[in-house]
C-alpha cells in the first residue's frame, strides 16, 4: 500500500475549466472505443489525418509478381517510409523484420487466385490477426458481382463482428465485379456499403467524380494505385485523390515497380501529408533518384 505519511491532498481541480474533449482526427471514428482509435491513430497521422499504406499483398492472388520476387530486397528497404504495411501474414512472418514496428493492415481473406475466380474467399482466424498485432484487417467486398457479392459481404460482416470484439478496425476493399463500370456511381455504392456494414476504412479506386465517392462515404477512403504508370501520373493520381477527399493511398505497384521505389514512396508521402503538388512531388522524386 502507498505510504499515507506525507500524502498530498488533491487540490488542482481546474474548476471553471471544461474537461478537454477529444476531437478525433479520423473521419467517422469519434464514437469508436479507445483501442480502435489507438489502432487507427497508428495508421492515420494525427497531424495530417492522412496515411500512406504500402501495399504488397499482391502475391496472395498473383504469386511472385514483378517487384515482389524478393520482399527482403525490394520491400524491406521501403518500410521506413510507409505509415502502414498492407500484406499477408505469410509475408509478414517470413520476410518482415518484427523490429520494423510499423502498423500492419493485414490481408485477412484468402481463397482464390488470378488463375481461377476471384473472391470466393474465406477469412483468416481473427486470433491470428491479434497474434500478428494487426492494426487493421483488410477484407474484400465485391459489390455487384452476382456470384460473389453475398460471400464477400458475409466475410466483411463477420470480420467487422470479430474486429469489434477485439478492437481491430476493418478495411473494406472494394473489388470491382467484372460486369461493373468503374465510375463514381459504382465506387460510391461499393464504398458506402463497406462503411454501412461496419468498415472503419475503405479502399477503393480514384475515378472522375471521386469527390462524390469521398463525400458520401462516412469513413476514410484510401485509394489503390492500380497498374504501373509513369511516376508523374501516379503522383497526379495521389494529388487529385487527396484534393477530392481521400484520406490517403494504399499503393503498391506504382511504388515497388518504380525505377526508384524509395524516391517514389517519399514523393508520394509528401503529396499525401504535406499537400505538395504532383509536379513538386515529381521534382522531389527526381532529386531523390540521383
Ligand atoms: C491487390 O491484390 C491488393 O489488394 C493491392 O493491395 C491493391 O490493389 C493496391 O495495390 P496497387 O496500388 O498495386 O493497385
């Protein structure tokens, strides 16, 4: 027991001063429990409210795609520049040094490859996500895909139920059904459905009219980079997405397939967090590539 001798009476009550309230920096997350907020804060920077996720989970459906043949050589040198790592548990365990101490958005569904049909997925065990200290669980949702919509919606809902139990936010990953147009109407529908079903983060694609997608989604959206394009174009994509309301990027190929991946991720980071233009970002990319 603490010694009562010399005990100081409480006397600093801040009377007349309202208790500070927490103006939480992540969209739609103010009412979440503390553990969820802590995990979201590990992903979204409290100063900028933004995040750069480095996506290298492609192998779970594609195998050793270009740039991801040797994670130790291509990805590990980039980790220091990422706010969060998006990958599978297999790669995390086999190839990512635990001392990296970066938040992980764990790819948490699996079950199909690009050789067959996508999205007939099952969820990994949430206990494994806890064991890997995941800051978020990423799960696909294929809106508008007649065969897979229900399966992926069930996965998403189950992941949210389990995530809520243990304080782990879920990222809904909008997988575009084959017959769907990649337009604002579709992405707004798919993103909103993810949020309505309990996702705390949505990953989707940038498109014309994206400001409507972002405005109608009550949780933060991060955009995927998509297939490799010239660096300036990829930086324009990041800039436009942020200007139109995205809370960050979840970018893979346009970073790790770049000629200078470390320079590219730093330029992306500056566009996302510091609000520099794509052209300024490209200058930065060129300087850092020398
Ligand atoms: C694809 O399998 C993954 O979900 C990727 O994380 C996602 O597509 C983002 O990567 P990229 O910027 O290469 O499109």
